[in-house]
């Protein structure tokens, strides 16, 4: 366990199993201790990668191409860091959120553990097939988390989600099989020099299928249909994990393959994800602006915010675009987790989640309201938040290449985000209807939401550190 | 960290820290909250005094922190920034005192004073920004911190005013951001420097630089309320009077006007802006705003709305002074930044007093108010005469320098605009004065909250701030030639902007 790479994969598997053995609803302490240890390991790993280049571990001492190699460069280390620390916040939140009899609590800890194990393994895996396995693990754990609440709506949403997740990973696996058929290997490092623009047509098709599968899993417009019901219907801590981390995993993989082995083929299709991303921004924001209830509003906002991630593909020739993508992953993850956590607070306080129904409660839950405000700043890309730095880098990259329509989309998307954020915030200032009951809410809920939101803003002061870390390439 | 780095930071912290603490305070801890507010305001004044002494002696103050590779938050306290800082720091103290009196017994005061302090912090950041990027960061923070104040009352009218305010300012912010990133892309940085940074680019960039200028000026023009971007200002007057003071005199419109000054002098450089032909359109926009704002003010019966349109008109004097090529016009514009602030804050304090004490909101209700509230009405009259440019007031000094500047720049039509504006100012202010002093009072006031006790016409905290600022209007006019006057400082800035090695 001395190696952080191994610890980050095994620890969550360990405490997930323990939680499962302990029985329904138990194991929160094991989970918290485990995640805290993971957070520490991720920190060590980031320091190690930042100081000395990539980290590598040959499982069982075998080494590629025979065995399995785990490796982390700057991007992996950064995402591992984000995942553990965000999970720590969500876990603290979840421990207070689930009341004793909540059906959603029963399998939360084991499933969350498997989810984290899958994510961590995905960030350090190094061949196309292992990546498929981790992708499937993440997808199934996520579907389980949505279904665990057990309501009719949640089950329907989970089935839809399951369908999309399986279709996505199926397409990806099909692509992997084709690649293996052509080159006889699935190791990313071995494939990289083999794939050239003169590659056989099958490889192009394989690349297209893998990209399509990952795009479905990332809920890029028009494949977003499964996301709002799943993220909007799940319990707040689950929504937070799904919106913040799970959709980013498939994006990470797409980016890694796009910049890695498939780089010679990628420029041909660069505008397609960007166009869909722009459509996602407008459609998702519009639906968020129109949403009646808080959690669907936040879920539609995820659809929109994921769109920014895909705007970077035509711009990847400039380093700022890669930086913009990673910064947006961080900004959105922290802000979205904070927003779902805050929504959970309001639901527990008022028993409902309509936007208009906040009017009475918002003024009485100021910490949560500030959490929404800070997270909203990040989503709308207002300074000094991390979302602002992402927007700045995106616009800068767009102007550097003369692709100014992308800059316009980014600016317009920010304004639309401001509209739906302020739709929520302004409720706090409306004269409250007298006598609306507001139940007491555990303080831990309010403050974890606030901490996540504050992190999404404070990260805006530490962009240099993040950018230096992700500069470390394999 | 040397004193030269921490002084600017301390100026920011002296309002940021009290603001954050105040948010956390329970509503009922009035004493501690008030103490924190006043302590912050006084500490800030001391710090600003130290800065003033240092900068006058030629010291440099600054601090930098990189947020991305090649992108820095930069602060510098230079002569121009200090002009704005001093104005805001002084007026903040009086506005705080006034707000304490004004909001006595009102709900949500912790929230109010928290955001109030954040507003002033953002204003300090705008004034001390060392590059356009930093300017933008605080410019947007100012928007976010003022919104809760505008909608503070929570009535449908307040919510509407606040929504309009946000729509204008956030859209303006997006336009400004586009211009800033574009400039950053062209030049590689957005540093404020004497003589500007844009001139270093070759002539082939002239077209792009003109578009960037338009984006930047449109962006800051929203807050400066240049016509046709002024629509939010009259609607935002639903806010409580201390907030109006903040919007019109201490922070928001000033931030826009100050942005115009920085962009023209220190991003483009006034000579280069002139050579690109950018100053003339700016002068025209300012002139149109001056006349249009005054015309609209004529027809407003609501007192605060009339004052709001008057602000639209008066703030454009600053832009006009900037657009007059030559040091004399510059001095006129810069000194008006201060003079408009002290005059307009007096007017809004007085309007607040009328509303709070007697329930008077409309011009047509002010008959005879001079007998019931002589001190307030005296302060109002001084400030209104100042706005018209009457002799012995601050307004006369601004106007004299602007007219001289227009003559020096050979733009005689500007003089016509200034005289028209003075006439229009008289046309919308003199009827108020006449009504207040010479018409008989009504049998009963609409809504008398605060009864008169002897010579005390209203609460002390409401009365003292406008009297002090009204006195300042006279002092700044009479002692304009003194070493410590705003005019002297504006001359110092103009000397540094125009006589600099390239």
C-alpha cells in the first residue's frame, strides 16, 4: 500500500466491502476514514507527480505488455485529487443527510465505494480494455446509486440511465475490439505510434464508435436525455457525486484518447463536439431557466455546463484550451456538488423543492444561500471563481485561433447561467410568505455545501498550481 | 512583505474583514456591528491618509499574485487611483453613519451592512487595480455585492429594479470581458501604464483596437450610465437612500466613469486614442448623455428619479473631460469625479431625510418643507446650486475647467453643451428650491415618522452627514486653489499623465 496508485484503487474497494458486510446503512465511519486516507494519498501523489514527473506501478511486478501497468501523469493526479477531496465533502454530507430509516441509505456506502474505486482505477488505467472495465464499474455503481432510493420515479430514471450507460460502454467496447483486431494490442503506449492518418478505415470507425460511446456517457447534447431524470431524481448526495464526478470520467477518457493515441485522426472531427457542446449550452441553460423545481434546474445546468467541456476540441492546438477544459472540470465539479448539497438542505428544511417555494426558507438558511451564491458565481463564470478562469482561458484560446464564435458562445452561456442562478437567489430577497414552516437542518449539511462552494471560488486564486500540475505529461 | 505591498492589501481588508464578520453576527448585536462598521471606516481613512502622503512623496505601492500563467491580479495605489479611493473612503464613513440612522429598527441589517462593506471593498479594488484584468474582477464583484442592496426591501418594485440592474450590468460585464480578453490576446497583458500599452502595436492593428475600444467603453459605459446604456439607473432608485448614495456617488457609476479614465489614459494612452480618432465619438456620446439626462430629469415628479436622471447627466461630465484632448479638460473631468460625488451624495441624503422624516417622495409634495426642515433643505440647496455650477461651489470649479478644456481642445460646441446643461439643471432644480422655501407647507405631512424636537428636525445621524458633505461642496469650491483640494490632486494626476517619458 506504500504506492499511492495502488492505495487509491484498493482502499475504496476495501471499505466498500466492509460496509457491505456490516449490513444496510452501516459503514459510514469506515467510509469516512477510508476517503480521508485516499485524500491524503492523492495529495502525496500530486506532490510526487508535480515534483518528479509521472508515477508508475506494475501490478504484481509483471509490467506491460504482459501485466497491468498503473500510471499517473499530471492530469490523472489532478483528477484523483479532485475526486478524493470532493468525495470527502460529499461523504461528510451524506452521513448527516440520510436519516435512519431512509431506504436510499441502505446501499449508499458500498455503492459509493465501488464508484470511487472505479473512478480511481479509470484515472490510472493504461490500456483500452482496462479502461472499459473501469468505465463499466463506474456506470453500474452509478445506476445502483440512483435506483437505491427505490421510488417509482427513481427506478424509471435508473433504467433509462442503465440503458444509456450500457449503450455507451457497449459502443466503446466495440471500438476497442476493432482496434485490437487491427493492431493486436490495447495498450495505449503501444498504440500511440501505430495510429497515423493513413490508418485503415476500420481504425477510423473504431475511433468514431469509442468517441460516440463516451459522448453518450458524458451526456453531451443530444444524448443528454438520461441525465436530468437520473441526476434530478436521486437523493442529494448521489446527485452530487454523479453530476460532479461520474460524467467527467468519460470526458476524461475521451480527452485522453483524443490527445493520445487518436491524436492523428482527431482534427477531422474537432468541430462536431464543439457544435454539440454549443447546442448543449443553449438548450441546457434554457431548460434550467424554465425549470419549476430546484433539482431539475441544477441537473439541466449540468447538461449546459458539460457543453463547455466540448467547446475546447477545435482549440486544442493552444495550451490554454486544455487548461480551460481541466479548469472547467474542477470548477463545475465543486460548484455542482455544492448546489446539489444545498438543494438537499432546502428539501430537508421545507419538504419540497420548487424554486418559488424557497422564498420563505432562503432567508432563514443564510449559509446555504451563500453556498448557492458562490457556486452560482462559478457556474456563471464570474470572477474570481475557478469557472471564470476556465471561461477566460476558453475565450483566449478561441481568439488566439480566430474562432471567435466559440468566445461568443462562452459569453452568452455565462449570461444564461446567471439568469437561472439569480432566479434561485432572488427568492431569498422576496418578501417571505408568513408562516411557511422551516424544519431544523443539521449544521453539517449546510457547512459542507458551503465548503464545496467556497472551494469552487477559492480555486480561482490557485490556477497556476493546477496548470503547473497538469502540464506534467507522460 | 514590505509596507509597500501590505498597505494596498490593508485598504482592501479594512472593509472586507468587517463585512465578513458582520455577516456572521446575529441580527440583534447592534452595538458590535456598529462598532465594526465605524472601526473599519476609520481604519480605512487612516490607511488612505498614509497612502496619500506616500504617493505625494513619490512612493510606489503595489502587490501582485498570478492566478494563471501569464495572468496576474495586480494592485497599485497611484495618484489616479487615490483620487477615487479617497473619495470613496470618506463618503463611505458618512454613508455608514447615515445608514445606521436610516435603517434603525429595519430587518436584515446584518445582511445589509455585510454587502455594504463588500461594495466598498470592490470599489477599493477597482481603484487600485493595476491592470484591466484586476479591474474586471472587482468590477463584477461590485455588481454582485450591490444587487442584494438594491433589492433589499424585497418589494415587487425593488425586485424588478434589481433584476433590471443585473441584466444591464452583467451584460455589460460580458461585453467588457470580451474586450479585455481580446486586448490581452493582442498585447499579451493588460497592464495600466502611463501613456498606454496599445500604442506599442503596429498600425495594422488599428481596426481591431477600435473595436476593442468600443467593447471596453460599452462595458464600463453601462455602469457609468452613458446613454443609451443608462436604463438601469433610474429604476434602481427604489433602493433605500444609503444605497442610492452608494450607487450614485461612492461606488457604482463612479466605477464606470473611473474605468473610462483608466482605459483612455492608461490602456490606450490619450495621444494614441486621439490618433485613432476615438476621443471625438466619446465626447459626442458624453454630450448626448449630458443633454438627454437633463431633459429627462425635467419631467420627473419623483424626487429620487429626478436625481437619478441628473446623475446620468452629471457623470457624463467626467467622460467629457476625458475626451477633451489636453491636460485642462482632463483636470476638469477628474476633479468632477470628486465634486459630483460630494454634491450628489448630499442630494440623496436629503431626499432620504424627506422620505424618512415626513414621507415625502415627490417634488410636488415638497411645498414649504424648508420651514419644517431648514437644515436639510439648506444642504439640498447648496448641492443643487453646485450642480448648476453656481459660484463658490465645487460645481463651478468643474465647469470652469471643462469650459477651458473645451476651448483649449478647440471644441467650441462642447461649451454650448455645458451651458445648455447648466440651464437645464437650473430648470429642474430651481423649482424644487422655490417650492421648498417659498410655498406654504400643507396642514399635515403625508407620513411623519420622526417628530421635530426643538431645533432637531430629524435624527442626528440623518442630519449630520448631509450637512458635512454640503459644507464640503462649498469648501471644495472656495478653497480650490489650496494644496490639499481635489483640484490640486487632479492637477498632479494630469501632470503625471501628460508629461511622461514614453
